[in-house]
């Protein structure tokens, strides 16, 4: 019978050896061609993340890592040099890979076709290369977000119309958080799993499996500078948070970082529509829908407003924006209760029963 030391040593080695690509194969319970493809795709995304991570850790030292390019993207937002670099990284790692046929990115007006791969691959990768890029110049956390979809039909005219379907059609989704460590979180519809980049190995190693968002958390994460631009129910909700014990305001300016906190500790993230942007700021296909997929897989919720799940929203274009309320089931329900026309006067005087 093996001794305790041996059992513990084997367990530690097993944990240290569970890399991302191996985990994907285990999730799919197959070594077939499709499983190999998905494992390879995830591995390429991870490689892109390592390149981005390497540049971010040296951003203050290398040319062209900080500041703006002077251009605007399709959303009319100023493009940062790191946005361009990270976008190019994702294109480059999938060129000549035979793995992905189409790329959709926040930084590209149109769908990018990797024609050399389209005869062998029917996958589309949708991504935000750098989420929260205003944080780059001040050395705070940023992220990358991605979703993977299987192409429906032939898309002969290359319009990508088949991509305009609700988020339930996502095959996989995830994000990379570039913080004190680089963390890769993904789901293929079988739970949510997190990996930490071990720089000494250059590998993402399994850190947490089957993550569950707590039913309730104290964090609420929202840009309160937009208060003056919100509809009344959101103002009422925030007043309620201010007047009740047990809540902490947390907002980093990077959705990935704020969502990661909520995934691990519970709470809610909100980006409502504003006077200037009634449809909100966040993009459905490569920001809200992938994170909604993860939230639901982890037992949480994501809605665009009163009761409508993010994953049910029918996109009207690849860069469509939606409001987002995402996080612990109870905390999303509390926001929702204000959206259901509950006025401040009617709000409960104490924290609702949990
Ligand atoms: P980006 O991908 O262009 O950086 O925009 C997304 C970001 C989110 O990460 C963050 O939650 C939000 O935009 C911050 O916007 P604001 O400065 O309006 O609060
Ligand atoms: Mg971005």
C-alpha cells in the first residue's frame, strides 16, 4: 500500500501536469479529430495570451506598448498600441494553423477570413484582444475575452450571417486575465475551469476546476460616474446599495478583472445603458455573451435588462452592444427587482432575505 507521502506526491504531480490542452481532451472525453482540433485551438489561444502577457509585463520598457495609435476603431473609440499588437497576435497565431476559418475582433470592422484554413476548419473565433486597455498605461489588470462558434452553412458570400445567433450557440468561451499572474478561464459547456500561467514552465496549469459563483457576494461593480446618465431603476438600485450594510463597491475599469472577482467571490457587475449610449458600452458577441456563458456555467446569471438573459439576445450585427448585468444569482435578482419598476419608496428597508 502506498504511504501518505507517496499519495500526496502523486496528487501534486498530477495537478502540476494538468495543462490546458490536456484538460480540453479530458473534458471532451475523446482523442478524436474534433477533440484534437478544439484542444489545439485552445492551445493557440493560450499561446496568444502568453505573447500578450510577455509584452504587458515589459510594457514600460519596450517601444510601442503604451499610448494611442491616433486611430479610431469601428466603435469610434481611440485605438491603443496594445490593442493593435494583441489583435495582430491573435491573427498571427491562427494563420497557417488550419484550425480557424474566421476571426471577429473588436479591433476589426469586418470579419477576417483565414482562407487557407477554411477548407479544413469550420470554426470562428470571436475576441476582444485587450479588454480594459485604458489600464495598460498605468500597469493595472487587463484581459482578453473569446468565444468559439462552429460555422453553420457555407457562408459563400462571406457575410457571416450565421454568426448572428444567440449566445447559446457558443461552443466554448473564456478569458485571460493579465494580473499579478496570468489566468486563463474557459468553459466548453461542462463547467468553468481556471489555469494559471507558470512562467518557469511556460504552461497554463490547472488551478481551479468546476468553479461555482457564490449565490451572493458583497461586491457591486459599476462605473458610478455614469449615474446622471442612467434610467431611474439603476439610480434607485445604487441608492439602495449606498444605504445598506454589507456591500463593497469595486470597479477596475476592466470587465475581465471585475468579472473574475465576482466569479470567485460573488457579487454583481453592471454596465447599463446611458444617455449617450442607450445600448450600453459592452459588445455582445465578444464581451457580454462569452462572459454570460461562463456565468451560467458557474451557476450565476447574466441579463441585459428585465429578465432577458444575455444568451437569448439575437445579435443584429457583429459589433452590437448590449447592457450587461452579470454575477451571482441573488445579486442579479436584486438589480432585476429594481428594473421591475420597484421605486425607491417601495424598496425593502433591510437587506432582502437570502
Ligand atoms: P474596451 O474593450 O474598449 O477596453 O472596453 C471595455 C471596458 C470594460 O472592460 C470596462 O468595464 C468598461 O469598458 C470601462 O468603461 P468605462 O470607462 O466607461 O467605465
Ligand atoms: Mg478592447
